[in-house]
C-alpha cells in the first residue's frame, strides 16, 4: 500500500509536471522545494493498541523516477507526557521503525524525535479527547453529478474544536484521496457532509474509486489534532491546484522542526463497512 508521505512526494512531482505543461506559451522558472533530496518522515500512532510506526525515506527530484530510497540507521525515539520513553527499532523492512511499549491514549501528548544524517527533527502531536465515535456509515448522491458519496454518521461535540480525517476503501482498494472535515460551522451538530462534498479531497480519485451498487465500502475516521489537519489541508491545496498560481507548488506544512518533509500523527481510528445500496 502506498503511504501518505510517498503519495505526497509523487503528487508534488505531478504538480510540477502540470506546471511545465501549462507554460507552453509563457516561460516559467521553477524553483521546486522538493527537488533536492530531503528526509521524509511518516509517523503514526493510533489508539488501537498497536505501537507507533515510522517510515523514513529520501525525496527525489521530480525529474527522477518515483522510487524513494529508504533511510536506515536512524535513531527514532518516542515519548509521552506521562514519562514514557522508548527507542523504535528498525524492522526487517529498510526504513521502517516500530515501537513496542507506548500505545495511543486519548488526551496524551506525544513527541517523536528522529536523528538522521547528523540532524534532529522533532514533532509533537496530541491524541484528541474525547474521541468522537463513528456511529454509522451511509451513502448519498453527490450534489453535483450522479456520483455516490460516502456519508459518515457522527455527532460533533459542542464547545470544542474538532478535526477529522477520513480514508475510503472500495472493495478493499484504498482511495488515495485524504478527506478532511472540521467543525468551524458545524459545532455540536450531526454530520451531513459526504466525503468529497466540500470536505477536502486530494484529487487522486480515479474511475476505479467510483462507488456503485454492490460495492463493499469501508471508511476509516481519524480524530486528529490541528497541526496534522493543517499538514493534510495544505497537501490537498497543492494537489487541487492551490500552487498553480505561483511559480512552484508549495510543500505541505509539516509539524516537524527542521528542513524535512512529512508528519507525525497521534490519532484515534474508527472504522465502518457497508455494502453500497442501489440509490
């Protein structure tokens, strides 16, 4: 399965290609922020009882192949605000690091520190509390066109800012879009927004992602903190053409310190699966 960070790098390269294609009548000088090799970090810690996993790779120029070299031999440490501390061990898969003792708990604050190439990069993420349950899953016709949308059922808690990230699977196949919602205008209300209906998608859907009656639909809902939400929001802006009005596509807003790509997310995870009915 393609990871979000590696998907980020592929999409930044694609955005650069689109800019070049659009410049046939006007010379545009590109100063791509992802052109020089840089460390890319993807760290995830959920509240599902599983340990933290971190993937380290190296970005490549958009003119090169979409093969991102793994980074081995790094020092990766995870701590929490309860005094927990562990060093993640590299698995048999190069560039993949895995914890063993610290698990995700709502309300806890986690710090991930990565040391590689003589540099240290630090990110902090708080697993939101209380966790908002995914009460159900339905589908509906989209407001524009005749496409079928997933509609997650949840009740937003009143009085607190909440941020949600969704991943969607059709017949076991992951849709590359990362869907986002927040409660800026829906605080304390039941959700009525379908995925892709103004909630923010990455523009990576294909015909293979279009839902039809009889499909198995699985949706994963994550409660994330504001910095993780901002990372994926700025990623989606790039993928949807937010950087097309400037000389170069912007990199997503990482929650790591230092000159690095990627993110660290401590989040809840809730899943629902249904068969898509005929509408």
